[in-house]
């Protein structure tokens, strides 16, 4: 392998590793390892009284990405209709990235339906 080809392959691999991480200017990023959580949205509410919905997406070397880590999916997974908090977490190790979205909220409509059934 020529020196020029080696440099091209090395640069392409480096770009793929960078693309696979949770890149953002205001959040921690490690090319080899990242394990960080950060708040996306918040309102005043007691976390202990709220439901928790989770959604996950994964990426492999920035080449293959699967999953759905959207806020909407996390809320639907727990039946949440009123979102109070949204947290995101990013875990990266050697090209594998996992992004987790946690949505905290409530579903008052469901509570009203339950009250009607008991009457």
C-alpha cells in the first residue's frame, strides 16, 4: 500500500469515527469514548410523579444508523401526552454510538377516562 493510499484510508476512518459520535458544540464529545447526559427541555414538575418514556437509536462507525430516539417515540412508548422534561444521553465507544432520549410527563386524558369507568 502506498503512503498516499494509507493517508487517505486513515483520514476516511477518522472522519467516520467523528461522524458516529454525538457531535455538538455545547455537549461533551469524545472520539474514542463518550458517556454524557444533558437536559434538552424542562418545566417545573416533580419527577417522582411523572411517567418515563425512553427511545433509543444506535450508529455503527457513522456508516449504519438504526433506531428512533425522537421525543415523540419516547412519549408514545409510555403513553405520555403532556411532556414536562426531556433528557438525552450519549454513549460512544470506538465507533459505536447509542443515543437515548428520556421523556418525563403525564397523560391526564387517560386519568379522566379511568374516572369515568369507575363511576
